[in-house]
C-alpha cells in the first residue's frame, strides 16, 4: 500500500470507487463519512490542512477488512499517518495520527462527550484502549497538533448523517493538490 504524490488524487478516487461504499459502522458509508467530515471542516472555516485531514482521516480503513475493523483495533490512525507522512505537511497527517487519542482524551475529560458517543464509537473506544488516565490525558495535550486533533475528532463525530449533502470528492482536489506540492 504505497501512495504516490503525482497520482494521489487518482489513487484516492480509485480507493473510494472500490471501497468507499463499504459500511462505516454508522448510518453512512466510508466515502460519505469522509466527505461529510471535510465539508463540515470547510463550512466551519477550518484551514486547508484541517479540511484535507478531515477528508483523509480514515483512509487506512479503505485498506482494511470491514469485519476486522469491528473486531480489532487495527490502529488505522497510525497507518494513515504512515501513508500520508511522505506526501503531505505535518499539519495534515499529525492530527490524523492523533484523532483516536483525541477521542480517548475527550472521553476521559468530558463525561457529556462520552455519553453522546454513538454505539459504534463506544465499541471502537473499547478496542482502542478506553478513555485515557490522567497522565495519558496530560501527555496528549502536550503533543504537537493536539488541538487540531481535537477539532478533527469533533468533526469526525458529526460526520454521520445519512441525509447530509456534500460536494463530490473532486471538490476537495484543489486544496489537496496545493498541499501535495507544499
């Protein structure tokens, strides 16, 4: 699984064509979730880096078996960071790498957040190690891009609406291409 800077948008389109319709564990597909997340970032006035991070945060799931995702923590956030690190600026891949840690942090520090998680997100939280303890939460906050990861996590949680309309994947290509050249 190697992505190429020169052909990244074509590779991404192919991945979504092949695997984007697969279930996400919620009421939306993998592709719908990615597009919703990026659209919400864009509508919120986030930076291009944050919009692209929102679009690509679950890219590793497109390489994984959906049944395995539901049974094991495949560390998709780490795999996505590894895939994207050679191609995109840190402001894109670091929040992606930390978006699961952001969920664990929020669950440890905000009881209301934890209570509002969807059943699928609660299940994945258990697989991912559950809420952080106090020391882990403090360490997370000191990590570079922790604040951006928290924004990404909140967008991720909102991007599960089966009736939400989004632009097509191609809408995000200009921002993606600018960041690929950065």
